[in-house]
C-alpha cells in the first residue's frame, strides 16, 4: 500500500507536470470507484477545470481545481496515478483517464480496485471522513516529541497498532511502522503507554528519519507502486526489517522474525527491539 513517502513522491511528480493544465475529458472505466456522485456528473463537473495545485494529506492526494473544487484520490492498496505526456494509456489496470489540455493524460490505475475518488467543493473536502480525522503530518512542526508523549497516555494498544491509527499521526502504514520501531529499538507488541519519555523521543526521531529516507529513495516498490512517471522506488533495497523475515539483522545478526499484531504482518528483531 502506498504510504506517506510514496504518495508524496507522486505529489511532487504531478506538481511538475499538471499544474496549470485544464481537464478536457474524463473517461471513467470503472464507475464504482467514483464516490458520492454519478460518473457522468463527475466527468461533467471536471471538464474545463484547471489544476491549480497538488496537495497531500496523509495518504490522500488532493488536486485543487479552479472554481474551488477538490479532487480527492485515496490510492489505498494498489492505486497509482501516472502522467503520460504522449497521451497513450499504458496501464492495463487503468480505471479513470483524465485528458489534459496539453494532450497528455493523467491515468488512475488500480489493480485491486480498492482506491476511491471524490470530487467535492473545497470546504466539504476538508470535512470528508478519513481526511478530517487525520492526526498531524509526521514531518510537520506540529508533530513533536511532546505531542507524541501526550498522545500515548492512557493508550493500551500495542505500539505497532497505535502507529497505524491515522488519527494519531497521518500517513504511516505497515512498512514504515515496522522500520521506525526497529530504528527506535522498540518491540512492536509493547503497549504504547508503557514507553518512557526517552523511548518516545527515539520513536519520534525514528518515524521522521525512516519517512525522509523513503522519500529520498523515491518510495518503496514491491509490486504495484509507481511514481508519477510510471517508474519504481528503490527504498526496498534499504529496508531494515520489512519483508526480511528469516534474514539476519544488520545490527546483531539475529534472524528477523514475523508476527501478527492487529491482523497485520509485523517484522522485528527479537534481540534489538525490547
């Protein structure tokens, strides 16, 4: 699933290409992925609108359009958004195609079809369930060790589950939660309210460092993730524990183990994480 680094890489790529472009045509190839309005109305409302800005909030992409409308795209498990400069649709899993005034196409593809698209007035987009309840951006000034320390108080959940709950901190998923906990030296099953202030400080710093590393590497690609140009990320080459079960820990040589926490596969080092 694309997480904050992957969605941010897509945002940055799209920002280079589509700002100032007008949407001339919308072809909805899988209508059920359009939410809250009919595909015909979705297409009609988008035609002629100019893409003014590309934002991100957590794992959501927000295309800010002329007339104060927002196109909200949640990629979920296998969604991708690729700019095709020559107007050729190459994705066999294309679900919505946005034709642009330059002759290029913006192609929303989705293998497993869990992704969703909303077209809403800007003020209503801010109140969209899922968006409105997001916690602070983990790379923003609002996400401080003090905030995290206050947020964990009274929470009995495993720290891995806590990190995946988007109302606490936006944009972290399975990959970067596992990576941050390894870097912080914290066992993923540890109850979050038992962490010391020093451990909270380490976790805060680890979250920011693994997210920045993921962005610097262009995201993590195992199967479906593609950036705005249709290319792959390279962070999978630098992961510490995720998808490395049975391999030696880079720090101590113990074999990386896998367990389930809250139904999610979780990788960790049994020696380095306590």
